[in-house]
């Protein structure tokens, strides 16, 4: 029995446990899954397996990592994805909206842990998603503070949800795993793990929490009746509907329009075409920078480095105003 | 028979790819020729790291493509060396021509095929469409359904291929991601000497490396001789099945792991069986357990060897059957069933088992997930058809989705207008026989509509897209692009999304330049015929990475020599980034990459940065 955020969380004893980690490439979900599997299989001598599914080799694309184990040591042979997890871990809050499909298979026996600065009660899920326990952990802040991997923090935060594995074993195996790192990094990750465990807040999911009505954008599901043959895409530029905010690590460029002299250098270097411009003959070079569309910004900081007058500064996400975020590239195409 | 004691083994948690590399560590092959392709790349990366640390002696040859890799392996194997390769999907297809050469010359080697769907469209996930092309090559094909089997089958492969009555190359097949990246508890031979005594010493009757015994390998052979040569190949396969049975018995004694030619799991007197390959068979065992518990007599049939096909073993196991479901991660379009389903049916037919209801299902293409519930539903189909013939169709796609409606997703961006693509920011004048180019400030250029929309999935900070955008900013007018396989292609065309606002075409990165040259020529021919207005102007641009200029160098040189009006733009990020950062020929000398490790035995990339510009300049292009 665990006491967190005034609520006690009780996990019934389980024979088979299935964990699904949903992350963005580079956040270390694969390694976290590997550590859990090592605890379950090598330490606890359970049967089980682990594997990850990558969209591609890119950082910034969704990654799923699956761990299953059986405490009664029934053979586990399934090499399939986990469709109805007991524990769903979301490595970035933005994914709730940008990748709502990550909630598929979440039911009354699913606990959900999310990397978010919000409290469990404040988190909202897509309509129809009713988990059992909801946990939240401000993983980005801890990882940044400790200078450690986000996955170490998330691993720590998973401990209360996995009584079968236990705190000691997860810490021990994690510690062994970090041996590959320098001593400073090892300590950083160990303390990140501890802070994750201490910082996780857990509540029963509230009935009102499935409030997100995802916008009906491009929602037509393609299949053999309606997909153009040959795999042809007849919707040019529709990646503009995608969001890549989950690629950022808590920081983004902030534009000071007072300082900006509309030189266009940032537009030359931004790999993600975030900058929105309009023609303005009154402006010094005939063009005016309207703002940047944060939906596409991955926080690479190239624009910040190149800006000759420091009109762009690296800023914590929560210091960027709604107004600043409201510039839309798509709207400006119309 | 001498009694064999079980050898000492160590328990670890390992993936399929790691286990192939562990087997390679124990075998210490003389040579590995390879070319990176997901999901098999990790095998060569791991072996290269072992080599760098001095743990093995294997010579690592990073070829310029799979065709070259297979050639290098063939050459090495003629010298009596133990040779390894690993590939997937289009890598296998690109080397396909070499595979019958290897088998027809009877040169043993081991190729790990980590299965993946064959292009197009390009898909990196698992199915068996690549494997099916290998069936006709004359190679022995061993199936490894678990990470453990990936290790075991590699040891068995060396022994079997080099067996004096066999002398054939052997393919070991694991399922991409499902097995290659799945971590399970495994056991590894503790002592290398145990592996050595199991696989024995390679003994070749013919070698290219003994000048005192000259031989001619690969003659010009027409009728009436070729048919005899092929009959020898057939005999070798017959011998291989026998040798396999002996070897796996010995292996079981050493390891306590059994690999019968045809593994059956479930009721010994099953009414219905599911014949299914590799990892999906493992998943299906869980469904069998569930159905057995509810009193249904079902079983899973899983061949551990696919070539030679275990026909006799299958016949022996089918006597109680009333129905069989043959499910495959591959189709043979235009035929009712994938290749394996026809093979199974032909075995039943030759055993006068026309009374068994056999149904075929294609499932899991392109990595579509297949779980216990899916397996159960296939097994239940097999039972239904016993109750009521015709209850389920004899052939079908399992898991194909018709889509939501007849509707298409709504178009979100209009096509770029002529004014938008030609804003007049770049001007070219011809004066005194020279071209004078004038271009406006970066600020005005920034207002120009981009030919690539935001929202692509490149890594944060990727240099490709600012580079491409700057390049495109300099072109006025309409552009049609062809992208080679690589990062820029993958991150902009993740179905059903496309970042391209202009017409885009992909072809495999061996072949983009010829593809675009065909299109360019047809554009001009259609203008000549009046099928396209003579006033239409299109600039044709091919975008490639430096990797595309390794594997596609020959066709690119050919295209340049023919001098078509088109542009080829190479973005040189000095490695194969799409597959996770392996060396390319343009990686600088001494650089460390995932296939050019720095260590006791290796100095990073061992040859010089390729000067693509000079090579292309030598073609005399303007
Ligand atoms: C025949 C074949 N072999 C291998 C691959 C795997 N593959 C896809 S992209 C790629 C590397 C591309 O490198 P490069 O052209 O430098 O582009 P980058 O990914 O670096 O952008 C490789 C090896 C393939 N798709 N087809
Ligand atoms: S941080 Fe990177 S992605 Fe974001 S706007 Fe700047 S250059 Fe573009
Ligand atoms: S580089 Fe800086 S000054 Fe120039 S347009 Fe961008 S934000 Fe403004």
C-alpha cells in the first residue's frame, strides 16, 4: 500500500502484468523498458519479454515500448503489441493531444502515469478514456534539475504502480544499468530515479477527466475502400496538421518583436519552418515577421543562435504567453 | 552413439539481433560483408563493436550496397572462409541476383534475414514478403522464431551448410522487430570451445586460394549440363533435410533445446491446425493453450526449416486433421493464398489428403500487429469449417480495413499558384556569354511560399530542411522532385501525411537518377507531341543523401553521362542517418560511426572521404 498525495493506491495482486510506454524517440523509453524487463526476468525470475516499436530511427517520432511478465511464471510467448495495458506511461503530456491513439485499450484495470507539471486531477484525457489510477510527475523539471535522463525519473515514478517489481530491485537494476555512464551521470540518474519516486502524485481517475474533444481534423480513416491506390497522397502539405511540441524539452524560443528588425535570418535556419511572415512595404526590408508557430517548433535553438540582435531568447515554456502561441502558419496560408 | 553431455550455458536477457551477434562472437567468422538496412543493421553494428574491442577477428567489409555485399561474401566464401551477412527487405532483393550464384556454386555461408516488408510503399516493419523471394534461390532456410533460436540457428547453420553432403549457403530468418528487437531470457554457450567442437572445422574440396590446385569456379554451362547441375542442387537439399535432423538431435543433447523440422504445439490428435511461420507461431501458442483449456482440439504447426520443406514431417502430422488454416505474412497477388499456403496444400494433395479443408489467410502485412486474440480467431475459423463447409471463405485478408467511408481527408492547403512559385525574387540575365544572377534579401525570401510545409518529422535541428529550403528559394517556377530513400524522404511522407506542396516522387536510393531521367525525357516528348503545352516549364530536381550516392553511384554516373536537363542535389550528412548513423563513403577518414568503431583493433573509418564532386565533374556535366 502506498500513500501519495493523500490518496492511498492499492494495486490488486496480479498474475500477468502488461506495461506500455508511450514516448517520443530520444526520451529513453526503450531503455526504461529494458530495465523493467531486467528486474522482472533476471531479478525476480518471472517469465516475460520486452520489445519496442519504432516509427523510424528518428528522434522526435513516437516510440512504444512493451514489457510483460508473469509472476506465476506461465510461459510468455506473445510477440505482439500490448493492446490492453495494466500500466500506461506517457513520457510527455503533449502526446495526449498530439497522439491521442496512445490511450487505446485503456480500461478500468489500467493505471496511467503521465509526465506533466499538472496534478493528476487537472489532467484531461480524450473522450471515453477512463483509467483506474492517474499519476503525474513533473519529469522534465526533475530531469532538468538533476541533469539526468527523463527515463530515470519516469522509472522512479512507475515504482508505486509495480509492487511486483519493488522499489529496491528497480533502484538496484537501474544503478547497474547506469554503470556505463560517468560517475557524475550515474549519480544524477540515480537521484533522478529517487526524485521520480518521491515526486509522483497519484489519484483515482475522476469522472470528469475525459473532457478533451479532439478537433475533427483530417480524421477520415483510410482503408481499402477509400485510400487512393498505389499509396498516393493527394493532400499536399498536410503535415501542417501535425504537432511536434512533444519534441521540446521544456524550453522554446521567445520572440521580442520590439527588438526584431525583420532580417529573415531565423527563417533561413529553422528546419521546421516555424516562422510566419508577411509582406510589409513599411518594414525595413519589405517583410515583417508575424511570429512563430509553436506547433512545429522542436526547440533546436538554431534561430536563437543566428539572430543578430537577440530578439529570440531561450525561455521556459510556461513563460510564453497564449498570445505568443497563437500565431498559426496554417491560418496565414489562407 | 557416443553420449553427449549438456554444455555449460549462461542465462541473459537478450534480443534477437543481439543473439545473432553473440553467435557470431562464438563462431568468429573470417569475414562479414554487409550493408545497413533496418531492422537488421544492429547485427553488423554489434559485430563491428566486438571487432574494435579485439574480441573477434572477423574482417568487416562495409559494401556500397547489398549487391556489393553479397558479391564480397561470395568471393570470400570461395576462399574457404566462414562468411556472414545480414540484411532485410530491399537489401535481400537488391542482392537477389547473387543468391543463386552462391547456392549454384555450392559455397556455404550464413545470411541472417531479419524480415521486413518489401517496398513500395516503403515500410520498415515485419512481414515475409522478402523471405518469399528467397524460396527459389537454392539456399537452405532456417526459421528462428525467438531470440534464443536466432543464436541456436546460427550455430546450426554453419554446421549444416558445411556438411560434406550439403555444401550450401544457409539463411537464418528472424522476424523484424518482433524477434530482432524482442528481449527474452536466453541461454548462451559459456565456452567458446563447445561452440567450436559443435560446428567443427570448415573443409572445402574446392578453394580459390590454392595455386597448386587451380580450379575454375563459375563456368559457362548450357544444356545438356545445367539440368544435371540443378539435380545435384536438389539432391543437396534432400541430404540437407537428413543432415538437419541429425544435427538438431546432437544440438538438443548439448543445449536441451529441440528444433524438430516441423514443430507441433497443442493436441496430438488435433481436429484443426494453424500452419504459421516464426514469431506469430509463438504468439499463437498462447491461443492454443486457451482453446485446449476449453476442450477444443487444436494445434499450431511451425516449420523450423523452410528449405528444404519438411514435407514428410507434415504428412505424418496431418492424419488426425479435418481442417488446416495456413496463415502468412505475405501474399502472392493474383493467387488464392501466399506461397506457403500453396506449398502446404500441395503436400496434403500428394498425400491424398483432399478431404482436409484447407483455408488460406494473409495477415500482418507491413508489421500489422497479430496477437493471441487474432490467432484464436484464425483457429476458430478452422473449427467452424469442420462444422459447416463454406462457413468461412477459403481465402481472405485478415485484418484489412475498408476505411471509414468513401470520403478522402479534406485538402488543407491549396496547390501553389504560378505567382507563388515565381515571385520574381531571383533573376537571371545572360550578358556577355555569362549568367548574372541577382537575388533579394533574406527577409523578402522568407515571405516566399515554401515548397515544403512545416510539420515534417525530422530530428530537432536537422540541417537537411533549411538546406533544401534555401536551395528551393533560389528556383523560380514549377518544380517536380524525386527523393531517394533516406531521412528527407522518410520524415516528409509518413502516410497519410506529406510535407510536399509540390509533386513528389520516391524511388529506392539505388535508382533515383535513372527514374527522374525517364520522367524528364517523357516531359519533353509530351511537349513535342503537343500533349503538354509548349509553354509549360518544370525544373526536375533529385534529392539524395550521401548514402544514396554510394549505392546509387553507378546509375547516377550513367544519368550524368547521358546529360538530361535535371538537377541532382546531394545533402551530405556524412553517414547513413536514416538507419541510425552508419558510415557512408563520405564519412571522413578516422571518424567513429556505429559501423566504424574506434577501439583496440579499429581506427574508425578506415578509408578516405569520397570526393563526389570530382567524380561527377569527370562525367563532363555542365
Ligand atoms: C536496398 C536498400 N538497402 C538499404 C536500405 C536502408 N536504408 C534506407 S535509407 C539508408 C541510408 C540513407 O543514407 P543517406 O542517403 O546518406 O541519407 P540520410 O538517411 O543520411 O538522410 C539506408 C541504408 C534500403 N532502404 N534499401
Ligand atoms: S527552436 Fe528550432 S524549430 Fe524552434 S523555431 Fe527555432 S529554429 Fe525553428
Ligand atoms: S533573426 Fe532575429 S531579428 Fe532577424 S527576423 Fe529573426 S527574430 Fe527578427
